[in-house]
């Protein structure tokens, strides 16, 4: 007896070609791609017959009408699963999916090596003043190399907030660079944090002791504005702030003030409240 075909539907937003190629090798699975702009009726017809909705995790790229919320779920009677394209699921109402009997899965860890490397790219760029040096070289004369001389990170303390897939890889890179690595994570025991390569500390202690604070925690009710004016004030003077987590976990206005006052030496920001940020954003 032939098993019924399972239908996967995704939007036409960018996705690694490996996803489509992998599905094409799977017997009994079909893939349909709908345009996120225009042809809404045809797109809804595709979703109405879907068993799996592979949804973009990019909340600022996917129009909200295609978010996995109660209204859309009600129009997808055959839906069994919503699969986020990333570790985050900002475009998915998990409670609504649960109520509808629809499973939610994400791709935790899939891009951890890339994000960890990007984290250290930001850190090295700031600590070695690479971007500043490049810009000055292109438009100025008469400055000395000492004017753009950075500093080593060897021997510095790296504080990791959230030591999951990405945070664990960042810890390994930190140790490879000769840094002392601290971490805080309310979801893990001290023993597990140690096993993942960091010394477990409380959040307040991490802020006070770290030369670099790097965020790798999920965005939820407990982490919104976690890095507010008080948290930045408790960081070491001259410390560096890095985030490759989610916009909204750090207070952008408070970070602007911490940088302008000279309390922080620099910030490497990969995530914003609005993505991409406006060109006149004070952090640019």
C-alpha cells in the first residue's frame, strides 16, 4: 500500500538551496513555494493543503499575514507541523499551534558555527579597531598607527549570556584565544555549564567581571530589555558588548548612552529592534 504524499509548503524568501535538494530526495514528499507578496489567494490555497509549513524565522522579512497565528492555522485543516527555518520562532504563535494540535519545531544548532564565528568577527573587529582603521586609511592622512591601535583579547574575560549551541561554540573559541570564559544560563545546572566549557556565575557577577559580554539567549518575556541602562552601568568600564541573539534583548537607547558616555569601549551588534535599522540610527 502506497503511503499518502506529504505536502511541504514554504515561502519564496531566501533559503539555503540544500533544503529543497534534500526534500527532493525524499520519496512521498512534495514541495510548493508561495510568493509572500502578490497572489495571496493562490498562496493560501497552497497552505490550506499543507501538512508542513516551513516558515521563515525572519520577522522583518515575512509579512505578518503569513505568520503562523490562529487565523492562518484555522485555514489550514491538514496542517501537522510548523517548522521554523532558524533557531528562533518569532513568526510562530506557539500557543495557537498547541491549541490547534500542530507541532512546532525549529532548527536549533544548525547555524551555530556560523554565528559563533560571526560573534568573534565582531569582537576582533572592535578590539583590534579594524573597521575604524580601514575607514580612516581610506579618507584621512596624518594619523599614526598608535591612533588606531587596538588590544589583545588573550587574557581577557569573556562573559556568555546563554550557553546553548552557539554559546558553547563561542566558549570554545574564547578558550582557543586564551580568554577566561564565564557563563550564565538559567536553564542549565552549574555542572552542565562547566561541561560546556565555562565557569558558571550569576548574571550580576558576569557583568561585573567580564571584559566582553556576549548575548546568546533566546528572546522571550524573561529576556526582553535584559540589557538595560542598569545592566550596562554594571559592566566594567571599557568593556565590549556583543549581541548576535535577538533585537529587544538589549535596550538600544541605553546602549547609545553607555557608548557616548565612554563607559563602554564598543559594541558589536548583529540584531536590531527594526531590521535593517534606519540609516540615521544613533548606533550606526
